[in-house]
C-alpha cells in the first residue's frame, strides 16, 4: 500500500485536527508564529469528524489560551484568485468571533497559516512569509490583529530525487522540520532520525502517519483527492507549456494587429490568458466526469457557473 501523504487535506486534518494529536498542532503553530503569539494549549474549534468529513471544510481552526484564533489550511493546487480566497477566510475567521450584542473589544488576533504546494509569491525566494498591514512609506505596523502566513512547500523541496543528506542541510529551525515532514516524509524514519530532526513531535507525527486508519469511505475520499491532485499537477504542467507556446504565438499575432494600441507585450499576455482559460476548461471537464459538484468545479477552476453548465 502506498504511504499516506500529509499534503492531502483529509490526511492533514486527520493528523493535526484531532484531540489526541493536539500537541502536534501546537508545535506546528509555535514553529510558524512569532514569540509573542506562542501558545501553551489550544481548543480545537472544528475537530476532524469521521461522520461528516465529506461536507466539512478540511482546515484546522483552534483558539489559544489567550483568545488568539488560528486557522491552518493546506492547499495542494493553485486555485483561481487564491489570494482573495485566503483573505476572505481570514476575514471570516476574525468576524465570526463576535457574537450578538458583543463589542469590538471582544475580538482577538486572528492568524491564518496557509500551507501551499505551489508558488504563490514569485517575488520572494523564502518559503515562509508573514504578512501584516503596514504604512506604505515608513513600514510602520498597524492593525496588529491581521496576520497571514504562507508556507510554500515547493520552495523548500521540489526535487523528487533529493536525498536525506541534502534535505538535512536545509533544516535550521522548527518550521524547517515540519516542512521536511510535509514534503519528504518518505525520507524520514522515526526510529533512525538524525540529531537535527529527532524531536518528540516529529517522531510522533511519523508514527501517526504510519498507523493512521482510514474507513472505507475515508480511504475512497483520500484516493479521490490524491488522484485529483495528480491529474491537476499533470494538467497544469501540460497546459503551462502549451499556454507559453500559444501565448508567444497569439501574442505576436495580436501584437502585430493591435500594436499601435496595446503593443506586442500586451498581446503576449492576452495569449497566455487564453491558454490559462483553456487549461481551466480541461480541468473542469475532468472534474465533471468524476462527479464533482458544480460548485466545487466553479471554485477550483475560476470558470463561471454558465461556462461549467455548458460543459455539462
């Protein structure tokens, strides 16, 4: 049987989103956030439920002992407008704290931790970035209750032929350890860890990963997600190449036709956009063939409801 990968959201939540593994979640949070946001204990707000996992959103929400609230989400494919979606869920996390008749003083800091298996921030070489609202010219931080972290796994490890020695050279801190677990758990043996990795949390996480039990329904859902991830990854790679080629050709053509108005560069960009739309249409066709709900197809591809209905 193929080894479970924690990069699939269902497996991730079954590891980090249950009461008996709360210490692993605390370790992951503390490895990500700054010293002033460290937690000693958390309360799970949406623990994994084997009976309703298909309808549940497979992120992990938790509140610390001081009231700070955390949302940890793993995302393996690059969705349309992902940045807007991330901000939307952060805003919902923040506003949902306030109950009827409560004042704004009851709101606590909300921290989003987004673990991504794609490059979302091409302008940064760092795999971990933390975002706050700051004054544009001085950089003065303000509105401290907003904090979003991105952890781009492929920037840490994206070489399927990487060996353990190469991986170990990257491990400098606690977040590096967790990122090594999420990206290259196949290289790690809980009974034979190097000194740099030999933490109790990692040993337990590897043990949980090795012994995790899926019901038939969970296994089927996990396999569907894994298959979708592989299809998506292959489709994206294929259409990125195609979009580049079409973008160059169509960009040149449109650039010649409308060169006086928009210039050749704008034409190239339009060609790339057309290529990306074709890619999303192919992805939508695959999802519809596999019986995904219309709403999920719209969310994951960025196509309009009308476009998806026409494909149906």
